[in-house]
């Protein structure tokens, strides 16, 4: 019998994953009337209410979420917190969008007070939409990283972030040097990596904004600190790909640029990956690097359509991501909505179970954090969300007619948004509750 005084229990429908539904018929567990037991910020047990209820001490509080679904918290594999205030900015493509909106907006993050204010709003928004972990780009300013991790640690969140490194093809007010970028990155690694629930990501923005000297130093840091993350962009836009070919004429492909500098490895996450070829995808799989798939951003900028079918042929790791502010929503449910349509346009099909997997356990596997977050397995950190199938009149009407879990999740993905998130928990602590 559970007798620890700080044990908390939650009764609801419980959904958790063990494997990728695309490759396993036993990829998930579903407890229609389930019990989730949490203590000391970690999951203690999961199972049927009828089976587990007698293990609870009589004084254990049980939060009743019957009629709702508890899932692991969503994981966003690619997002820019400094771009919060410029989301939904019009531009004819990626490169003019960067010049007209992104770089001027990021300039303000030289001010620590401004960085702290945006970080607060950004993290509150993530919690509101049920995202409990994100792989986050800061700006070139070290103070933007300090502000972000300070705010995330105040909330007890597991977050991964890093200072952007840029020493060419950007405004002077956002440029560092190869040596400065590497020095500041290493200082930030020592200050924040594995500090509480914070982890650091070495972050060369993308190959066109880093000289070969900076790429060499970023790769050296990736080898020196193998348990850090590395995040950047690759093969997002055809014009960008042509630009990279001009800047790095000896590289076989855009991805090969990063490979040359030793940046393909476990915990390396590459945003977009639209215009990869078969050799690139095989190399991603071989090195256990991951793709962050950003459908709302790719549609917004007209960048292209990610090919799920070709990616699956190689077994490469991938996760869904919002890419705010080119992405048009913080919500992983709205991201699933667009991912489904992208897949259809490429001639493949994403079941709802697969989309939820790519936003939870699949993302955790891409980040090499399986066993820590991403599922409701016993021993995992208790990051979970409560989904309300009756959050809107239309959802209530549609979900009242569903005949399977797949139909229910599909309705949530295609019709849902932030209103579906009834509550968000991080390390067992309630960090967001939807107002009625």
C-alpha cells in the first residue's frame, strides 16, 4: 500500500506509449478508467483504477479527471522564444522574413529585462498549451539564455536551450565572432547544463550565418561536451539550399556541411529536413541525429513538405515541432493538424496515435530522454497533461460520437487547440489550470 504522505493520485483515461505505432502493433497502453500515482515529482505507478485503488493509503488525495485523458506532456523539438512577439509576420519567404522581422526583433534581447519579460510570457504560453519540454533557440546574447533558464527553473520545467552563434551574413548588432561565440557558449554550458532540469544546446543558427572557423569551434564543443545538445537548421528552403551550396561548394549536401564539422551525433536535432536526399536520411539514422518536423512553419513560409514516408524508410529519428515564430501556433495539437495534411499532400497518412507519439515518446527518443520524460512509465519525471474532449461545443459533439481511441485522438488533433488542455503538470506540480 502507498503510504508516503506526498503521494498524489489522478483518476482519468490514461494514454502512454512504449513504441512507434508505425512499427509496432503494441505501441501504446490505454486505460479507459485509469489511475496515475505520483510521488516526489516522479511517476510511481500506472494502471486500471480497479486494480490500483487498493494500493493507495486511505488519506491519499485523488484528483478526479474522469471524462478526460491524461497523457505525457507534449515536447516541442524546435522553437524560438525571442520570436514570440513577431509570430504571424507577413513575408514572401524565409530569407526576407529573417531580414525584415526576425533580426530586428532579436536585437532587443540585449536588454536582460526585455529577455526576462518575453521568457515569462513564452513559458506561460507553453504551459497553457500543454508543452512541458522544448528545445529552444535564444538569441546571440548570453543574457537571453540566462533569462530563459532563470524563468524555466523558477517553474521547475525541463527545458533545453542555447545561445545562437552567428558571425556572418547577419546584422552587425547580432553578430559575434567565432572565438566569442565559442567562449560564451562554453561559459553557458558550464553555468546551465544539467543545472536542475536545465540542459544546454550548442546552437549555430544555420550554416549560412557561421564562418568555417565558427563551424569548426561549434563542432569541437559538440565533441568536448557529448551529453549536450546541438541544434540548428537544415534544408528548409530551396533558396537557402542553393545559398549553402555557394558558401560550401565542397560539401556533398547541406547536411554534409554539418557532418564535416562533426555535428551529426546523438542529441543533435536538425530543424526542417525537407530537402534531404536518401543519403542524407541514411546518415541521420546512422548517427542517431533527429529531425524536428515543423509543418505550420513550412506551410507558412512555403518552404516545402516533409516526407514522412521516405524518413521512415531509413528509421531516422523525428519529432514534431512548432518553430514559433515562423510556426503559427504554440499548440502541438494544431501542429498535429497541419502535420496530418502535409503527410496527405505527400501521399502518406499519419494516424492520430502516431502524431501523439511524435509529440511525446517519439520526441523524447529524438532527444535521447526516453526513461526520463515522454511517457507515463513508472520512474519517469511526472510531466503530464490533462486533455478535455469536451473543451468546445464542436469537440464535445464530435467526441460524443467517436467509437475508438483513434477517432477520439484524431478529433482532438484536428479540432483541438489550447482550450483542450485542462491542466499541465511539471515534475508532479500543477503549473497550469484552464479557467472555466
